[in-house]
C-alpha cells in the first residue's frame, strides 16, 4: 500500500475523477538524506554541493507503487511519468505533479476536494493562499503542506507538496502508528513547530 504522503496528495484527486490520472507527471526534488544513509559517490558532499542531478530516470521504485494505488482507487491502469532529482540540501522533498483537468473541473473543485478529505487529518495543511511553497515551511515537522494551481490556458493542474523526509518519512509514521495502536492522541509527540531557517 502506498504510504508516502506526497503521492497520496495526487491520488486524492485522481480517485475523485477530477484530473486525468492517465497523463500524470510527477517531478520530485529531494535532499541528500532522501537517498538513505548508505554512503555512495552520488551522495558525497563534493558531488552535491552547488549541483542538482536526476537519478533513477524512469526506473524509480515508487513508479509501480503509485501506479498500483491509481489502479486500486480508479480501477484503471495508468502509466505515470515520475522523475526524481537530488538537490543540494540535507532534508526535505518537494514534489510537483501535473495533470490535465477533467471536463468542467475548476481550481475551486480541487481545493474543495482537498479541504474535505484532509479536514480531519492533522498533519496535512492545504495552503490556499500560497505565494511560496517551500521545504522550510515543514522542516523538522510531521506536516505535509499542499497547494494546487490551475493553468486555465492549458487546462492543467499543478499540485505541489512539501515534506521533511526525516520526520514525515518513516520516523513520523512510526510515532503516528504507535499513537494509534496504544490509544494515544494521533498528534502526540509530533506537533513541534517548523525549524524555519
């Protein structure tokens, strides 16, 4: 099952038939820690300082995971395009997804779908008035911030989400799951404010 918040953000509106999931393009940019903790030439400081690189081009392990989730929620098979980049920062991921809107769907419809779905989800913040969406907004937190924009010229939605992969990744999920298993408040231990620097 797909557990990664930045991809669930897109699946949320695919399964509501608001965007065309068969033409989905996801462009994700990750800090070095997103590559795991095993040292390699690709994660070495001198390889990444003042540099951005693409990796696992059309071979990323999340591709079948995302496609499986789209099929599970829509009943249709939809191949996606998913590109990942390493950027010169330690932590954080920004994922920008693009897809054509279904007939008659507006930006307001997309925001309404997000607002409704995430109303009771304490760690997803739907940003309506976002002039800037940045990994600094979630640094050191379990939050996933999401913003959507519609280009009326192309009839295409742009969905942006940001997380701190060192918290919102497996660590934050583990704490959230433990809270649920033991009957604690879901947010226990996870409500720290962003370390905006």
